[in-house]
């Protein structure tokens, strides 16, 4: 592999040094590395130095004065387009939204690496980029417009992966199937794909397949000819209206078996035939969505297998309960959004108990339910802070139960403290340092596991070891979860 010039732009110096160390330990990578710890320094490095082969850039960085700029990474990426040849780019971030992630994708990034950094994945991606460095990334249209109403908010690894996939798919012409529970934001993702695609200037038509009677769906999708029926005028269907753009078929799993082969024909040949109308060709990208398990529907004979496989690739949206760290982020986003929409003249915040209650709630309605819950809380809140009494009855019941549990835990805390102090005193009586170390390790791991409700992944990340290593230590020490713990 030829010598490469790499720029790492991240305000966390420890991250820059860590990446540099990982690159130096990889024998197959021969590279000189420059650092930039803020937006302006990164842009200056691009302006003043010979072209880089690769830049690794954080999306959120401060400027030279220390003011956080959430578009810093985008500005650095745009500036890199002035170099010739254009360097390839990898985005490294722990903070993102659809707007920044997808705009970055539109600027030709190669991949995302999320924090905390997986060194093996990082090296794999860097090697892949450098092996392709002779292939210049094509410049893309940078116009993105405003997407505040349909922005996808999230920093969890699951959502970063979704945004990365969406960014890649958006630039292609392939049809897409979105899968996720109700309220997970499938419509937001569909709009994001359209907005960041070459069809962004074309129409975006939405059809809810479950809301249209079976006898009307064909005319609604493909149109109807003149004098087909009494008092019916000729009317273009949604596919004709979406010509040159994108059609979003929501709840595709509810499409009747009679209509499915007609949709398959559109997918295969881009041809439609409305009621009483000749066959017409259409230039339309199809994005379909469902909350049904279509694989199971195929096995049950309720969905055609050829249509199912033709709609792939599938982008799976995680439910809100599995998006670690996103609930609080979304809550603050909706608080700002609806405080503005409802013209609140006060600056609202959340009581700590409310944030904990939101994290504890299982959110069967996902992001849509959270959004409505915050809107409701703003309307009912009488003071500067949203408290538990401002929550919807369902969430309030859960929070009341949680507060009661916390109170009971508090009563038992004194006993736990006494027990822990006795355990630490016993460590001083250990015969060997190995025995004392094992004793401390047991106390430490028990405490951290309880703190994270025995979430192995979260505990491993908190204490800085691999999940497999934590499993091994749990087995070695014979640690077991108390069945009474939740």
C-alpha cells in the first residue's frame, strides 16, 4: 500500500491520539497523520497543505473560539472538495441527526465510525478507503434545504447504522422496503431517502395502502380513464403524479393479493395500466413500508414471495425502547419544537424524575407516542419545569410505580452501605494480593451490573472491557443476577 496522507479532525485530542496509535500499529498502513482539534484548524490544514488521501472528521466540533458548531464536520467536508484530487472521508461521531448524517453522505463520505471506536472496524474501513484512493469520489449536489419537520434524531449505534444505510441507499436508484413498528419513523426515513436522492427535485407522493378500500386502490395508484363509469372524470393515479420522483407506499403489507402482481409489474417494467387506460411507462422510485413481518406473511400465503424479494433491500428501524440514549435526546428535541410551535413565552426544562420516567417507559407507540407525550406535557405544565404530574396517565402510572420502587430502594440503601463496608473491611484481611484483587473485582462488578440492571453490553462499555471478557469474569466469579432485580 502506497504512503498516504491522513488528516484527523476531532476536538477530543485523546480520540485523535488513539486513532493515530491504531494506524501506527497496523503494519499494512504507511501514513503520515496531521491533527486538527477544531473546525477552523481543520479547514486551515486543508487550505495550507498538499491534498490528503483521507480525512477522518467529527461532525460536531467547536470553532477556534470554542463555540460548538454542529455543522463543523459538514463545513470541513465541503472544504475538502476544493482539493484535487478530492480526499476520501470517514465520519467519526457520537452525535448525529438525519440532516447532518445524510448531508455528509451527499458529500461523498465513505463510511461512519461511531464512538466509542471499535479499533478493528476502524482499521478495516481505513484500509478499504486507502486501497481505493485512486478512484476519485464524484462531487454531488450539495443543496439539501431544510428538513426540520422530518429530521431523524438519534445518537444510538442502531440509529447511526440506520442513517448510514439510508445515506448509501439514497444515492442509488434501487427500490427500498422499510420495516419497523408503528411510530418508529418510517415516513421520516422515506422522505429522507427522497430528499437526499438524485430525484430530490421531483414529486414525493404518499399512499397509505391500508386506508384505501380494496375496490379503489387500483384507480388511486394507476389512474382511471374518461367515461369508465358514470360521473367519473379521467384522473391520473399516484404513480403518474410521482413521475420523475418517488412514491411512498405505506403499509404495503395490507395490499391485497389481487393488487400485488400489478405492483410487481411496476417494479419489474416501470409500466402501469389504470382502469380503462392503456399501458403507460413511468419513471418512479418506490419506497415501501410495513410494520408486518412480511417473511411470515409469505409463509402464510398472505404476501407474494416474488414481490417480497423484489422489494429488498430492507432497512429495519429499531423500536424506541432499543435505542439507548435516544429517549432523552428526542424529549429535548420535542420540547424545543413544541415550545416554539405553541408559542410558549417561557423556557421549559425537565424535572429529573420525568427524564427517568421517560427512560423507564416501554413506549409501545415509539417516537410518535413520545412526541405526543411531550406536546401534552407542555400544554399541561404550569411552571418552569415539566414534572411527573404533567405526563400522560399511562406514563404517570409507570413513573409513580418507579418512584415507589426508588423509595423502597432508598430504605434498603443503608443496609447495603453497611454490607459493602463490611465487605471492604474483609478485603484487608485477605491472605494474598490476588485474593484481595478478586474480592474487589467481585464487589466492583456486582455494583456496576446492578447499576446497569444487568445489561451486559452497557456494563462492558462503562468499565472499558469487551462484552465477551465481562461474560468470562461473571462466570469465573460465579456472579448471578438476583431474580428480584428489574
